[in-house]
C-alpha cells in the first residue's frame, strides 16, 4: 500500500512541476535604482568628494505592502581600512518613492566621516572602488538611540527586515 502512495505522490509531482515553470514570478520584487547611474556603473563625479559631494537621486520600487519604515546604508568594502560607511539613513516613511538628490527623508546616523550626512565616494587611492547602496523594507520603525553608527543600525534591523535590495556603483579617482 505504501508503494502505491509513493507512486501516486511522484506522479502528482511530475504533473505539477511543469506548471511551476510557467508560473509568474513574485510581483513584489523590492528594488533600488538611480537615475544618475546604472547598476555596477560609474557614479558621476557630482556625487563624490571630487564634485558636489551630494547624494544621488534614488528610487524605491515594489516596496512590500506591510512595510512600516525604510532604511538605507551606503558603504565602500574596498576601503584600505576595511568597509567604510558613507551614509546611514533610517525611519523613512514606507511611501518614500524616491530620495531626491541632496535630500534625506529620514533620520541620519553617523558615517565613518564622523558626519550625520551623506559622504560621497572619496577613495584614498587610484583603485576602482565599489559603493553598495543597500535598502531595507522593515516591519517596524526603529527605536534606537540618537546618532547611531552603521553597526548599531544594522543590529537594530535584525528581525525586522521584510525585504532587502542593493544597488552597486563604482568610482575611481582620476589619475590626471
């Protein structure tokens, strides 16, 4: 009898599995984009320490329905001293569709520049650096002490992340 049940389950699985190949992908793919640069593309000088040192425009797409707040971190894992924090932004309203350049719609934490603002790409060498803009959709508004570091914000995020996405940009100081 067990043999017959096993055969029935296997046959059912073979009949159903082709259907999943044509199933629509999940419609709620949280995304972070910028009109200033493509994914893995070069961040324009305007948004670096060699330019205006202002944050680039960013857009959140497909924010999950149950989101209570958004958070964003920007870091450079290629920094000689280890990963360097360029921007910490949290408790943004869930309906924040975009961050306009040179603005912030949330609460800013302390970057490794020692500031509570965006610090643009500013590699200390002439190597190509990657800047990770990481966005989080959260099921809560973060209740943390004022002026947190990126580490403190990342710790507060644990257990509250509904979805996460990232956008990577590059920057290399000019040799001339």
